[in-house]
C-alpha cells in the first residue's frame, strides 16, 4: 500500500482530462477514447463518477482500473475474446475498435446498493420482479442470492441515466439480436463465476459487476473494463458472515464508499454535487489500491508524477503520437 504522504501529494497530480491530437476523441465519464484506423486508445483518467455524474478525481484511480482490467482481460481470454492489443502505459490500453452493443450486462450475486437502479433500492420499495428476475420475500440487505442473476441496463448517452431492463425487453425492443443476447448472457455468467472463484482465494467477494460487449469480425468480444472497483462491488470475505448476522455493512473495497458518503449527504444524482474533502478522496484511493493488490496478488507500484506527461512520453515511444 502506498503511504498517505504519496497519496496526499498526488492530489495535485491527478489525471483529470486529456486532449491529444489523435483520431476522433470521445469522452466518457471516466475514460478518454481516441479512435483511428480500426483501433482505439483508451486512457483511463482519475475521474470518479457515481449516480451517473462525474464527481472529482482520485489519486492513482485510473492506473488501478487500467491495470486491474488488463489482469482480468488476460485471465479470461479462454472464456470470451476481448478487444485488447496492448498496454503501453499504466493508464492506457490500445484496443481493437468494436461495434458496441447498447446494453450493459449487470450480474448480481448479492442484493445490495444505494442507487435508484440497484437491486436493494428497488426491493426495499416493494419490487419483486427486478429486470425479469423473481425475488423471494424476506431478503435482507447484503444477503447472498440463491444464484447470480442478470439485470441488464441500457447504455445511456453521455449525461443521461441508464435504465434497468429485462433481457426479454432488450430482445423485444431489438436493442440486441436474441441469438447475440443469449451469447452475452452465457459469457456474463461464465465471467462472473470465474471472477467469483478467483477472488475468493484472495479473501474477496465479487458482489456484482457489469460487462460490456461488442462485435469484432462477426464475433462477440468483451470490451471496456472487467472486474474493476468501478464496475464491480468487492467485499472482504473473511468478515462478511459475522457483519451480516449483526445487520452491519460489509467491509467494502470499491466506489460504494463514495456513493454512500454522497447518499449520507442527501445527494442521489440530482442537484449540486457536494464538495468531496481530501480525506474522502484519499480513503477512496486506499480502497481502490487495496482491491487491486488483493485481486492481482501484486503490490501496487506508483509514484508522485505528472501522469499526463508520462502518458504523452509513452504514446510517443509507442509511435502512437507525434512529438509536438
């Protein structure tokens, strides 16, 4: 784990945005994408989003996400193909340009969450048919489900909100061809099962996650990110049962910490975003880094530096960017 001093000093060096002159740029909530010649450069910034809003920047968050995704993409190649070509920088991934499908495959092993699209939020308000899944009476927050369920959501345009939806509705609306959707279902459940078993060895629970898929050369491929602390919830396995039996919250290693902090301030996505203090940013960074180290089994290595300048140097070295 990096020292508090390093984390605090990096607050002034976080990667908030990029503006390279490469191909066509698309800016997501967290990633800056540059498309050119059938390829895409994905730069994972330190921006953090919650409730579909970009909040602030967290030290080393982009590096955590990029390196964690790279780890999982390599580990899951035998389950489903992915778009990765190379990783020329801790925050950068070079991928094949794919045609993305306009839905996210959300897989849940536990019932939890504070957002309006979360399973627990809806269950607490009486919903028992959630995205086509029949949920039994008597479930408690953070309880393990009988088996993992898929609760897809639409992929909203930038600035809009995602919509929870059933697989049957996806097919009915022709968002995705039925044959393709069934392949996405199968791949999502296989990825979740693999991830669950791998992190369990490292004292983690993969609570829920989202997967995005696209098409490349008429084949289904996994895109975007996989099993990161942004796209997934992770809890500490060793303390879960005792805390759950007491009705207490599990130990969390993901951005749920920030979501909960905002919810406690009364922010659920609408109106002005509360100012997030440095101590919350540093605590969030610690959780991201701990998750990365526990997932990969490797010590997270980073130092205080200007991330943008380092990325520029590595893109030039890789021949992807011309010297200015």
